[in-house]
C-alpha cells in the first residue's frame, strides 16, 4: 500500500508541475498576443496620422473658378480666378477641349 501512495503522490506532483509550465506558457502567449495587437494599433494610427499630415498640406476647402481666355497671340489659356495662367493650348500638358471662349469651370 505504501508503494501505491508513493506513485499517486509522484503523479500528482508531476501534474502540478505540468500545470505550472502550461500556465507560464499561456501567460507568455497572452503577452505576445497583446504586444502584437498593441503594435498593430500603433502602426494603423501612424498610417492614418501620416495620411492626415500629408493631406493637410493641401487646401481642400477653397473652390477656384477657371476660365478659358483667348490671348493676343490667338492661343487659348486656362486662367484661374486670381488671374494666373494655368495652362495654354501650346503647352504639352493642356489636354482640355476648348469649346467656347469665356467658359467657366469650377474646381
């Protein structure tokens, strides 16, 4: 009977040690998952912040009106409301279609 008690107590102590090891593994796994989640949240916030910072450099609230005017040389020019010539039909990047002089376009 004494041998059986020894085996039972030995098995119980092994189970106790195994449970402690598993608890430690679970705790370390929880820490790793928590670290990954926090890192992902920080990365997402940095990306959103970077996009907002980038878009902040543009003035998205003003609305400019553009008109097409005929110049003294006989060319057409795209002019904004401040009088700045944005493009002419002699420039390579002018891809608009000239319909009538004085047409007003709003951005």
